[in-house]
C-alpha cells in the first residue's frame, strides 16, 4: 500500500535542514598566535577522530580530523587539553614545540563510560538525559542461557522476561515498562549494530502442534555480542520511530582486535539438564470411588486415579507395582562450541566467528540445533571514509512435540495413573494400547507425531562513515534481515481416538530492509558543546506464508503430502513500508547542564492515507549538581545528576490491509463437514467478516520520566532511580464487534487507553576491593502499576482486557463469599458457585527484583544471581486437571472432608462433610489461579583463570575453566507446579500467565573451557 504524496513534500525538509545545518557550523574562531600541528591516537595507534583539542588559559579550540590531525594557534605559555568520549583527559604543555604526537588512555571509569544510544550514536553516560543500562557480552555468556532474551532476566529494572516452556529452542517474551498496546506488539524492538531485526515467534502451524514456537532472536549467537544496551523510556527511543515506543534492546557486536597477528579464541560448553516436574500423588491407582480399573479391559478403562491405595492393591494375587510416569523424561544434554579469530593492520580490522549449538531437550523428540557464522570487516579508505561490512548467517532446526491441552504426550503423561504400565506400546495386532479413551498415549506419540522447523537466516549490514571535516560525519547504513523457514507437522492416523492423520507444510519467506542516512555534527563554542543530527529512514517488510495440508492419510509410514486423501493449500503475504525523517540536538553547557531535543516525522502504509504521516518527539534535560560540590563533599559524592524528560511517540500497531475489506477463500458446509473451495473445479471467494476501517490513525504514547543518578566513595557505590508515567491513547483494537446488520461481524477501532506508572531502582556497590580480592554486588527493583482506562464506546471487556482493571486479568467462574471473605457453603457441604462470573486473578507482579553478587580471589571468580517476583497470578491448568483426575498432590488426602466456610443455610461455620472426590471434581475456574511469587537462584558460576606464568611456555595467551548451574533452587510457596515462570502457549499478549502441560523447565550443570592463542 503506497504512502501518500506527503512523502514528496516531506523530502524537501531534509535538504533544507542540511543547508542550514552546514551554515551553522561554518563558523570557526581563531587567534593570531603561533601555529602548531599534531596528531591524536589511542594506545594502538588508531587516530581518535573528533577529539577536542583546547587551549587551557586561552580561547583556541579545535577537533581532530578523520586522520587524527589538528591545527591550532596558541600561546606557548599555555597548555593543550585533549578530550574525547571514552578516554581520559590529557594535558600537554605547549612550550617551544610546534608538532605534537599525543596518545590518549582509555577511560575505564564507570562515571565516564561510553554507551551506545539510538541509531548507534556513542555518548558518555554522564551526559545522558534518559534511563539506560548496559550489560557486557561476557556477563551474558555467564548465564549459559540458550536464548539471548533469557540472559537478560532479572538484571535490568523495568524489564519482565517470561519463558514459554522448557522446550529446546522455546520462545521467551520481553516487555519493557509494561504493556502499552491493547492487542498490538508489546515486546521490545531488537536492533543489531543500528539495524532493526525481527523477533517474531514462528514454528507453529495452524491446526498443527500446539504450544510455543521459537522467537527469532534465538537465532543470534550470544558469543558475538560486545554489549547490550537497554533503552527503556520514550525519550531514549523516539528516534526509532513507531517500533521504538515499546522499548529497544541495542546489540553491539564485536570488532577486530588491535593485534597485528590473528588471535584465535575457542570455547567449549557441555551442560546436563534435569527436568523440574510438578509434584503429584503416587498413593492411589487408576479407578473411581475407590474401585480399581486395570486400563486394559474395554469396560475397565478410565482417565481417573480415584482408585484404591497402591499399598493395598493386588493384581492376580500379587502386590501391584507402581510405575512412575515421569520416567518418560530424559536427561537433557547441551553442547556449544565456538571459535573466533580477530586481527588488524594499520587501516583495517576483522572479526570472524563460528559456533555450533546442540540442545537435546529433557523431553524425547525435542531438539534444537543452530549453526552460526559471523564476519565483520572494518576498513579506513583514505583520510575521510571508514566502512564496515558484516554478515551473519544462522541455520537452525527445532524438533518438538505438541504441548498444552492437545493431542501431544504431556496432557496424558502428567495425569497418568501410577498403576498403569505404559509398556508395551502396541497391542499384538499393532494397534495403539491405552488405559483410557479419546487420547493418544505418550510413548505412541513419540513415534507417530512430529513437528520440525528449519530456518536459514541472513543478516547483512553495510555502514559507511564519511568525515569530510573534523566536526561532521555522514553515515550511510543499509541492513537487511532475510530468512526462510520450512515447517512440517506430521500426525499419523489414530483409529482408536478417531483421527485420520494429517500432514501440514508451511513455508515462510521474510524480508526486511532498513536504510538510514544520517548527518551528525559536533562543535564546541566556548563552554557549549553542541551535537546536531539529521536523518532519513526507509523501512520495508515483506512476509509470505504458503501452506499445503494433506488430511486423511492412507499410506502407512509415507510422510508425504501426496498420501493425503484431501489436499488443500493457501497463500498469504503482506508488504508494509515506513518512511521517517528525524533530528536530534544535544547541547552540553560547561559539563553540568545537558539538553536533548528529538523530533521524528513518520509515515506508515498501514494507516489512513490522509493521516499516515504523524510527528512526535521528546525534550529531556539533566543537571549534574556534583559539579558544584566542595572538595570535601566531592570526596564522598563523586557524581550526582537529576534528569527530566517528556516524550510523545507514535505506533502503527495494526496489521497490513486493516483499512480495506479483502476477499478470502470461501467454504461450504456439507453433511460430511466443512470444505473450502474449489468445488467441482470452481473457485469461490467471499468478503471477510472483518470490515475495513479506512480512518485508522496511529496509536500515541505520552511519557513523563524523572531520574536521579549518584556515585559515592570513588565509585564504590552507585545508585540510579527512575519514575515514569506513560499513557497510550488511540489504541488500535482489531476484532471489535459491530452489529450484524452491517453485513460484517467486527472491525478495527482507535479507542483504547492504557496507563503504566512505575519506579525503577538500581544499586551497585564494591564493599571490598584489594589486590587479590574483590566483591561486587548489584541490586535492582522495579514496580509497575498498569490500568486499562478505556476500550472504546460501549466496550467494557475485550477478552482478558477489562476497563478499569490491570492489563490481562483472569475472568471466569468463581465462588460466592460471605461478607468476611469466607466461602459460602451449600447444604451439601460444597462451595456455592457465584452465578455471575468475575475477576479471579491478575498476571501482573507487585514487584520484580534481582541481586547479583560476584567475588574474585586471585585467579578464582565466583558469582551467583537471585531473581525475585512478588505476586503475579498463574492459571495452573495442570493442577486443575489433577483435581478432577485425582493426580494432584493435594488429592492424596481422601475420605470425608469439611470445607472451611460459612453455611448459607444458617450463617454459621460449615460442619457438613463431603466426599473428597466429589469436592475436587467440582472445583471451579477460580481454583485454577495461583500466586506466582518466586525466588530463584537463577545462576551460580565458579571459574579459574590460569596464571600467565603457567602459560608462558605454551602457545596459549589465556585459558580458563568454569562450572556453573542454572535454576539450582526455586522457592514458589503458592504455586504447585515446578516453575511459575512459564507461558505455555507462547509470547502472545492473551496467552500470558497460563501453565498448561508444557515441557518442564530444567535444572542444569554446565562445564566450560576457554582458551586463546
């Protein structure tokens, strides 16, 4: 869908700004004094482009050119002060010299740390006017998490990470500062070296394997990452346009080293995983009302475990054996081997990496394999041009079985009676053997159901930086994200439960192109340091889905579509485009006052053609009050900064073609079922039941933020706190019901409003620091309160979204209660069900926290990390089914019981007893909801770095050994599953907080070896 003609008019804006921009910086002051020249380089001899050279005691100032050279006229009695981001200030007396060769030392102080901000621009952290937290790549690798998203869990305040399941390759969800879009994407945008990349969850086929797929950021090898910077507030992300409204994860990849000769690094990891399983009762066997069912005879099959006690049960005169259903699981094994090479010469450097990741999951039939290749080459061409070309290639393959309440193995396995022997799998006639009807048995499923996904992904990026003058840089960056995915679901016929078998093939072609043209200028005027940036962005996305399905398989063990008796196919594709023009001004005054202004003008092809361009921006300021402290106070308070910001950003959170009412393939109802056209060679299409809305405009997010940053006692203690208040307006709601009199059932409206308010705290300290021993501790805390303010005219509820309530509550059947909150009990001794459904739970946590400790003693390093969540309810479908089937651990207490509550008959405490089976089999939806509070010992790592003296006569430059553990301890006092951090049906908005027969997460021990040569 093309953009409106406004794009042509808007295109005039950039050239005009460029002319004004260059004119502004053409001014240069100089004094008629003795001329000097020189060069500024880092410790490796690389020129420091843009370094500021200032005359101390005079007015002369300049910046270094692309080759690190400078010219200046100064008084010989004065000194030169050289400064640059990431380096210590250096002072050099002028004296009688006329030429200078100055080497700057890297600044390792956290106070002056350089961080990557929006569009890849590097800035000193002290000058930032927004909240940002950077994690280095080595810190992420220590977690030994196979999914990059999970490496961030608990480490950054304001971020919530949720794993979907324990499947090898399972998806994970990352949300920054709460959900702000009612039905659109709420996960953070991922950007690699300035280029946005896709993080969709794929691997699922409609009508195929239920459960979670793979989020595509799992394709990225964490070993190539130099650092990750989290931009949380709208003021920090406004330059990224519509997608930046939900927060940005900036990934910077590694560059080549400064060594002239190649340096090789090799690492090898092996880990062993043990599944964390929900506790269950093993005391009672299969049956009902205490009567044993053997699961073999046609009239003695049942799914219930309300039979006799196993210690009293005899079969054929012998004590009945007990079989553990959990023997189905296996020990998972994960290996990861990585080799990289880096080097440089005078004008270029390179970095190459290859890794092979192989995860064998704890559930049979589940594996994830990934080959990752990455190459990056930086080159200086002449005096003014620097180029970078990089290419990432990833090949991944996931095999898994269906999860959730589906025809996969877990629904049956987690409810399987302990009296039933699952072997043999087949009857003598070759048919499936089972203890119950209507479900496949887990062991049969291993050989007869499969879901595999194969992905080939390319991530090329080309960047050219042209520096015609010392104060001006022009950047052209072109990047792409291209992948193809092939998914195949196979389900063999199962006559015992009435399934005829099916094969489903799905091919996905994804292409995303991003181009940025950026003009960046920095100039110093007296006490003012001014940075101006102008840019243009073009962003296009193309997605194609091709599905072919074969049902009614009639050839055994022939896993080909042609074996289906009915074959159907569909194709769909979307293409969207965004065009943006943006600008930013950063003004620093005398190192204590910073002002940052941003503006962006975006156009989106999915919005109303008359209103598909929309402006937004931000204003932020910071005041470094520590610059005014006296000497004594400065010895205690090394740094102090307050910051304020306001931002408004847009978001086109709706799918393609929502403006129109397209045709879809029609179908027909017959006595044999529903069949899609064609029929007798004639194709048929109908208008979709969703009415297009050509008036759609962008969502709008407004945010206020205030923050305080302080450092004490020579950086031994640091603190950062933020408060934010964000409110989204014009929220896009697809599927809004409309009267059938229109001829349609639903449409899309701009009508929702959602509020998120919260605080984020980060405290770091180094309590002990000596030559041989150090201890660092970091604490983080975040608390976010959200509310759905409105959903639209006459709309009070949309699924789990309810006006006036937090985002995504649980709503359903509940119990009646007395005025004091106790259950009302009926005359039969059972809780009274409220005829009115209501809210029974809230997935949003009260607060999140993390504590990271690291110790170093000589060559040894020890670290451990605790992750905490208070509140946040979970819908435990495993426990709910366990109530009914009699496998939940609580059902081990049987016989008569008196339910605590108030009798509705006489208003007194209940004294009427009820049978346990009757009680548990009548439990309502409210009983499914459990408090998801947890404390996790998420990671422990112990490593040893071999002394240099030990390696002196070897070819190795360094070597280390490490052992680590994940999920070593989980405390969840109110959750009866093993791990409350799950979302069994993936990363979608509406599926959060549901634990439903997903592959269990695992406790793992990892052994690691690293060396370089």
